[in-house]
């Protein structure tokens, strides 16, 4: 694992080194007088290549790929111009899409490919409109890298809402190293380029003033990002709770179904007395004549099995059971209807 993190670190430092080299070439050699469009295309290809390296030097964790791909795209766009960022984003995103063919994680394929292209557009818009076609300072660069990775990880949730538990595992594994590696990479690139250009004295920039307009725009951006993130986190938690409830209900049915099969229909009445669905749920069993034959010791509600006939088997539905609104599932095994109940609260 240490070797894997070393590779990740190398991938994070490559955009920093290349940014310094290209800045020196652009500013202090005749190549800097090259046609701007041609230069932007070349720079875009270079940083697109670095994005590819960021993918290939990634660490596979829980079906996801912990990587520094976005850092290369952001550095290109923020340090050298909007066309560079967009070109690098497209190259990195397309390569990430097809990289599944040689083993790069397929679970986050859509999220990672889309986020890389969006990173290019994001850096282009910031460079053009917020930073007035100038390089941002190291602190803002760090913020841009961190915000982009938070968005990237949020995209993992958005594109895998049907499997929130797996999405949570992937994000939990990748969040810290990806946010740190990409944020620090973009920050170091800004800092080192500014040092080489003479704009820094120690860690303070000379002759740079952030206007109130930029501050207001940054504040609005942060607020919008917070609201969007809050919405997606709420949606994720809701989806995760529903998925966990489905799993608990299904597990309880599986256990009782196996017990019925193992008992060959004998002593079915005692099967659910000690059965639990989570902390507060329980299981009911009805015979083929819709008579309740097995229930928890303290169960006293009169449950109408006919209600089940209007529901789909093996699907979760809401119903008032035992005096409280609950989520239920049922399955028929050897003529017995097994109903698992989990109170909504």
C-alpha cells in the first residue's frame, strides 16, 4: 500500500513540475512567442497526458480509483488558460471512460469521466470570469482543488444512487487521499509558478489585490456549493436508509424461510418468537388459511393478511402494523406467508 501512495504522490507532483517548466519556457524562451492558439492546444495535450498518468497511477480502493487526474486538469486551466483546461479535461475524461477496458474501476466510470471534463470547464470559467484571466493565489488554488474533489466524490453518489452502500464505501475509502492530493497539487503549482515569476516574497504575493467583486462571487459560489452538497447528502442519506431497511427486511425473511424449510413445516409457530428486524422490527408468519401462527411474544395487533394480496411479493411497502406505521416485505415459502416488519421510526 505504501508503494501505491508513493505513486499517487508522484502523480500529484508531476503537474507542479510540468507547470513550472512550461511557465519558464513560455516566459523566458523564444517558444513563448508561439501563436497563442497553437500554444494552448499543445499545453492542453500535455496536461491531458498528465491527467492520463493521474488515472494510471491511481490506487484501486473498493471499486473506485483514488487518483490525481483532476489536479492536472485544474493546473492546466488555472495556470495557463481556459482552452488548456478544457482540452486537458476532455482528454482525461475520455481516457478514464475507456480505461475500464484494462482494469480501471468500472463502478465510478461515469462519475470520474464526467467530473474530469467538468473540472476542465470549471477551471476555464474560474480563470476567465472570476480571476480575470490571471493565475489565482495559492490559497484560492487550494480551495478550487478541494471543492472540485468534493464535487467529484458527490458525483459518485449521484451516479450510483441505486447502490448507496457501495457508493459510500468507495467515497469513504477515497475521500481523504484524493482531496488532499488534488488540493495540494493545485496549490503547489500556483505557489511554485508564482515563485518562479517573482510574484511571491516568502508566501505573500506582491502587487495583487482581491477586489470586493471577486469576494462576492466567491461567497455566492461557496453558498451555492453548500446548498447543492446539502441536497445531495440529504438524498444520499434517505436512499441509504431505504436500502438498509430493504436489506434488514429481506435478511429476516431469508432466515425464517430457511427455518421453515429445515423444520419441514413442524413447530413453525415458534420460529419468530425471537426473530428481530434491526432493533425494533419483527417477523410474522401466516398459514395458507391466513391464520397468524407465529409472532413475537408481545405482539397483539390484528393483522389482515388480505392486505398483502394487493402488494407485490419481495417488494417493500408501507403499512400500519402493530399500532405503528411500518415498512414491510413478505414472501411465500411452502405455503406460509412470512412478513417482516420494520417500524418507520
